[in-house]
C-alpha cells in the first residue's frame, strides 16, 4: 500500500473510532508509524488531510451517475438502487475491516461520521445536495419511462412520486444505522420500493 493511501485509510479508521474532534496529528503518527514531517509532506495540515479523507470515503462513495439510469423503468431503477447501496455498504464494511484498531466500529460509526462531515464540510454538503437532486431526477425519468410503457398509471404525479421513492430509499439506508445486516437492509429496501410502485399500477 502506498504511503498516501495508508495515511488516508488509517486516518479514516481513527475518525470512525473517535470522530473529527477526537483525532490529532499525534494519533495519526502513532497509528501509521510515520513522522510528523512525512505526514506534512503528503498533506498541508490536519484539515487538508480530513478534507482528502472526506473526498475519498464520502464524496466518491456516494457519487451518482445519472446517465446510467436515464432509460430505466421504475422496476429497473429499484434493482439499480439496491445494487448501488449494496456496493456502498460492502465498500464501507471492507474499509472498516481492513483497518487495524477497528474492532469496535461498524456501519453505525460511518453514519455518525457522515453527519459530522455534513455539519463541517460545505463541499461535501453541496456535493450531497447535487447527488440527492440527481437521484430524484432518476426516479422521475424512471416513472416517465414506466408510464410510456403502460407499466404504471398515466396520471401518476412523477415529481411527487419521485420524492416519495427517494425518501423511502434514503430513509431505509439511514435506518441501517440500527442494523448491521446488509442483506436485510437490501431486502427491506426492495420490498418497500416495490410496495410503493405496486400502488402506482
């Protein structure tokens, strides 16, 4: 593993354990076995390091490519979203498992850290707002595609229904804070989305 990647992963593991305010450069030095000078060779300061961690473990993980979903129907988008959140969840759990000193961490720690990032990092906040808009738009496209294929009622309010489907998806994802079973989360997500879609038929 390259030194910069090592620093990012170990810092992220420490943040999962202690939160932003609980991690110092000394903690990072101790955990990486690197000198302060070498840390500052890769990152200007602690804030710069934390921003890079946010970019790697939050912004890139949640990125959403609208072009991949434009032609999907609602059923197709349900499968796409379930695969997306399954991948996100597994990626987070793999990162947690790969780091030392993470015996006491779980997906719950990631969710708590997510809220801290939202509170303190305007770049991530703005990026996440854009992601939300893209997800809602994906649901609108999917609903329109399903109407055109006579799969759901043609009087469906696509804007309102897109918001509802997004809220269901987001809510079930964040409910996962209380449940470390990824398979159960994906099953609940699929059931809830298909239940709503069946109401539109």
